[in-house]
């Protein structure tokens, strides 16, 4: 599959007022080559956005110099660039195709058109690459000009008026609606943006299916509606089947919606378009794993490994695959092998992953041996928070008293910037641990210390510690407190996280359930590894055993951050919950094994985890 990036054309004429045509050529050609078999025409807007993210250059600069790096970053195998000029009453243009694999330059036949008919000129050039084109959405040069100027200068003072004029001139050109809605969103006119998008979507079949899907996608994003977003991406991928990015986005949306089999199918179609993209194979592996298709997952990793044989990530991902599926011995071996071969990979993180895989068998001493290799690697890397990591390990492996003593030593770290940073995290984590142990007063004092040390700006961890250690309250009061903590809709993620944890720790499970369900419905398991376990906790406590059973099937792998402040909320609780569910389902042997592991890892007082002391 060829990936063609068409960059901004260069104006060789003397009329600077036609500079906008440089962007128009790239946009029209990329658009018309879309949906062409064997070709993925990288949208001009994507190349331009990458260039802007890299710092950008003047928008009138020739694309071959200003956007070449961005085009390569977008994965282009061929770069198309050109020149144009208005001379003698005609628009003349020429285009060159550069093959990035061979370095070959192919200069195509020059074309000519009336000065105002840029669409005809661009189409004539595009037809030299492929005779199968998708007609551009408008032929009105005034509309094209407004569109490309908005493309590069959306924040210009008169841009809203120009876009409204463009819509009046050609109401069937979808991009104008999307650009005007984006502009209104930037000005906080949400109602106006919604109305503009509704106008565009009302056009129905008057605009191409891919453009309707893009309008729907923008609307779903504005509404923060994950179901609408999934529907829009499904439509976009169907309308533009050679667009690997559309399939990848659909796969990611499917993962967030926990629709794993459709997500795996979407990633698989992305790899059909882009078989040499290792990242796509990696994402396919995780989707297939959560869908329960171990063979597809391992095959995807093998393709990933062949594409990147010197990378440590394929083996690390394969370890995750086995851990998620419960193949603990295989996961441990893969993690250990990878850590020995690539000791600098996240400074030995795979040693810790191997230790956790072993810990899940209930063998604390054996896990300690592997964890020590991780700490040795962190010491070699001169990790300033190695003692903090040791305390975290002590806690999740059941030695809570020792963990608290180790963490308390870090609260009074040396008075330096680095020392205060360690002390903030140690104080906040110790506050949460103390709260879990049942001493709210001590937890509140430790959270106060974390906040004091963190000034002037509180860390998320310190903020959560202060919130969670407040005085006991009803579910309604906790909800009111969460609104005070995060009054802005943009802070909803923090507010929901704080509220869910507070309700769980206060045993307000019926109130916690809908909050956690909403969070889970919009999360990716590879990013929010413990959320499914917390939701299962609320399900178990409210009698939703079948729902909990489904959530507890997968083992959550560690993220790149390793053990975090939230890990103790779900580990080793996962084994307690599995034991309770197995008992409810009449699976005595499974329950017995999970009780064994839970008691081995829960420390001297498992009542802290089980609330009622089941399994005693």
C-alpha cells in the first residue's frame, strides 16, 4: 500500500494574492486520491498539523522544504510536490512525485486551466497518479479559497464571516461546516458549534459518506459521547476503507468501549492496509487478547517482532498477553528474558513485571528474588525514588507494617527539591494506606502534610489524598464534595476518580457502581489497568455476580509507570473478589485457590480487604 503525502505547492507567479492556491492544490489532490485502491492519500490537514506540532514554518513556504519532515513522520512512502503560476491568463501547474524508498523523482506532465478553475488543474494532476478519483466536494473557487485559508488561519478575525459566505455559496461543501464549528468551539460558543454541525449533517447524501462521518465524529467529540463516536468511526472506516488511520481509530474506540472482537477486527483491517506498521500489530495483539483469542494475539506479536527484531517491546507485549490470559509462568519467563536482554528498557521494568507475575501465584519469597533484580536495575540507573518503590512492593506483597515504616522514613526526606518531591509522594501514598488501614485521622494529617509540601501546586496524588481522607460522609455528601473539587467539566476525570475511590473506601457500593460503570465505559484496559477490578468490587458488593465474573477474567498488567498509588486499591483484592465470585457460582476448587493466594498476599489482617472476612 502506497502512502502518498501531497505537500503545499510553490507559487512561482508574481501575484501574492494567489498564495492560497498552494495549499488548495495539496488538499484537492489528497482528497481526490482518497478511496483509491492500493493508495492511502494522507490528508493534507494531517501533514500540516504534524508540521505545526514540530514548530512550523511560514504557511506560504514551499511544502517540499517546510513539510517534508512532517510527511515522512506521517509515514509517506511517496511525497508529491509542485509549482504553479498564473501567466498569460492561464493557471499553469506541474507536479513531481518523489519515491522515498528508491529516491526516484518523476516529473509529471504540466497542466493548464482557466485562472479561477483550480479544481480542474488539481484534478488533471491527480489523474496522472490514478485515473480513479473521488470528485472534490466543490468547484467554487471562492469556497475553496475560504476553506484553505481557514485550514491555515482558522483564528483570523474575519474567518467566521468567510466561512459563512462559503456555506452560502455552496451549502453542500461539508468541510466549511466542520471548520466553522471548530471556530465556534474555540470561542466557547458550544450551542453555535452544535447548530453548525447539525446543519452539515442534515445535508445527508448531498455530501460524500466520508464527509458525513467526519461531521458526525466532530459532533460526537463535542458531545463527549463515546457511543456516537464509535458509530461515526465505523461509518468513516466503511466510507474510506483504504484509510489505515480510520481503522486504527475505530480499533482504539472499540477498546475503550470494551468491544474487543470488533476492535481486533478493525486493527486487523488496519494491518491489511499497513502491514509494515509494527504499532498496529501490537494494538491488534492486545485487542485479540482481551477478546480471548490467544492464537491471534501471539501471531500478531510474531509479525510485530519480525518488523522490529531489535526492539524489546514485542517480547514485553507478549509477556502482557500471557499475563492477561493467566499464563503466569510463561509471562514471568518472557519478562525475565526481556529484562536480561534489554536491561535499560524502562530501567528494568520487566524485572518488576516478572516479579508481579510470580507474586500472583502466592509465592512471596520467589517474587522477592525477582523484585530484587528490579531494584538492582533501578539502583544502577540512579533512581532517586528507589526506596519509595521498595515500600510500594512491600505493601502489595502483604507486608503492610514494614511498608508503612519504610514510607514514613521518606516523608522526612532531606530539604531539597528532589527530597520534597519524594516526600510529597510518600506522604500522599502513606495517607491512602493509612486510610485503608482504618485510621482516618492519621490519614488526614498525612494528607495535610503532603499538601503542605506540594505547595504552591498540588500534585494529583496529594489532591486525592486530601479528598479521600476527609471526615466520613454519606454518598450524597461525597458527591457534593466531588463537585467542589472539580467544578469545571474539564476536570470531570479527576472528580469522578476521587468520588469513585471515596465511595468504595466508605463502602457506599450502590452509589459507587454507576460512577465506576461510567468511567469503565469510556476507558481503555491498557491505560486504566485496575478500573475493571474496582468496578467488579462494586458489582460483587451489590450482588451483580455475573457482571463481576466477566470483569475479573483478565489479569491487569502493569503500565509503564510500574506500581502506582492506585495499585493497592485492586491488588491483591482481585483474588478476594475472584474467590467470592467462584463461591457464588459453586466453583469450590477455584474459590479455594483464590483464597489461598489472597491470604498469602493480604498480610496479617485480611479483613481489611474482604470487609466481612470471607474465606476464613
